[in-house]
C-alpha cells in the first residue's frame, strides 16, 4: 500500500504535511508527498474525488482506495494511517 499526502504549496498545510510525512516514514510506510497543483496531484484528486486539502489517501497497489481523509480538521493520527496501511 502507499499513502499519498496531498497539499497546496505556500500554505500552512505544506509544513503540516511535511511533518506528517516524516512521522509516517518513521513508521516505515511508503509515502508520496504531492503538491495538489502539479499534474500528478490534479490527476490523483480527480481520480478519487478529493476536494479538501490537505488530504491523506491510502491506496492498494492496484489503485483501490482504502481510506481518505480531507481537510486540516479531519487529518488522522499517524498511528491510524499506519494501522490501515498495514492491513
């Protein structure tokens, strides 16, 4: 599984998601930190109907969505992400 962290650059979410990414990597999870305004970020948001930023997505290797959280107030604890990503 892979965890995508989608955010907008030059916002308060940029630092928040960088720190969140560091915590997830300490859990030895595969993560990708993506600016929502890049082609890959736009494609990911469109594919999974992501409208809130920042967002955390857990996807299976085949692209199936496991869990998504959207918006700064809805971000999960890193331990919750780690648990789901290891299922």
